[in-house]
C-alpha cells in the first residue's frame, strides 16, 4: 500500500471528522469526503474538498480511507454492504472511531477477507487540539500498514504511540484512558459542588486543579508501576488514608446537602479494600478489589 498519490477519503463529518479533513487539505492532500448529511461538507468544499455522491464513490476515489464516525455499528452500517465490500481490495482503512477491542479484532478480520489493510487508532485529544506536535494518537495494527499510513497520521498529530501489531491494543488503551478521564472528571465536577456549597469561586478551584494535575499524574505513574510489579509496600500513600479521606468526602456531601453518589461509591470501594486487609499497603492495592468478579 502506497500513499504517495496524496489522495485520502474521510468518512464522517462530525466535529472531529471535519477537523481531520481540514488538516489534510492544509497539508496539500486531495481530500474526498462523505457524510450521511451532505450539508455538513459545505465549508470543506469551499476549502477544496470534494464531496462524493455516495459511499461507493468515496471508497473508489482514494487508496486511504479515514473513518471517523459515532461507533462500530455506524461503521458497519456504512461499509458492510455488498456494493462497498467489492471495492475494498487494496484499500487501507484507518479507523479513528471509538470502538472496543473485540470490535477491532472483528474489523481487522473482516477487512482482510475483502483484501483491505486495516489499522486502528485512538485519538486522545479534542478537535481544537489536533494537528499539534504534542497531539496524542494511539495506533495498533500490522507494522507495514502503520508505516504506509504514518504520513497521514502525522498530519493529525505528532505524538503517535504505535502499540504494536495486536489490533486490540489501541482501543484497549483508549478505553483505559477514557476510564481515567471520566473518573477524574466526575470527581472534578463533584468537587465543584463542594466548592459551590461554601460559596467559593469554581474558577479559582479549577485553576488549583490545573496546577496540581502534573504532580498527580506523576503519582499515578508511580502507582501504575507498583501494580505492574505487584509490589504494594507503602512508598507514597497507605490505602488506609484513602479510606478515611473518601469517608470524609461522603460525610461532607451529606452535610452540605449535595449529591453524594460519587463519594459514596469511592468510600465503599476503599472500605471494601480495607476490610480485605489492604489498609497497610500502598493505595495501589485497591486494584486487588477491582480484579474481583
């Protein structure tokens, strides 16, 4: 598979899809676009993109097909038709939609059955953060496929993490980081309610959180290493401290009359770890509870 002819088709014109197409145009690529709602392509057409009449034309037009739609089901609905499947031989499919590890394995197998190369990607940034040297993108799939599409990927972001040939790797890491992001976000928003309950500035609170985030990231990196090595000797934070802290969070929410679902969940989880005998181990030992069925 070669990409030197500079032609790329982008399927899906949500906020991210539009951004990807625009970045390619800015780098001189010949960009074809397709979307169920053609009106979304209006601005891109003004900038030089070519709106294809149907999905068959979109597939035929370029050797590289970038897919950025809602989910795996949406991809299936678009591509898995007899007409499209006959056009896939020799194409390179770059899947940038959020899908599961199982869906990635299935997609790679399906693509191979129809003569197409397939690679999976996970974008770890918002549309406004794309195209930067530090824009993180997770990639997994056959190395030869990755090398063929690498120039296109570098248009989207400079911090590419190639995770190897196991196709499920990128969606696995993508979903794991999403778990962290959503967990942290819920905690942040609950914190905003604590702040509001005392009439303190949420903007000031947000600035403080931004300031502590790098050091907290370093702390989690350390805890991750402990899990990897199965060494839970106390080095930074005993789990028993988190038992007390999360119980205090729940009590504070109840006293303030605000939603207490998040701290109640966290407090119950740490209490379970303490009852299991992990209180005098590093806080990372909570993974032992999460490993239980």
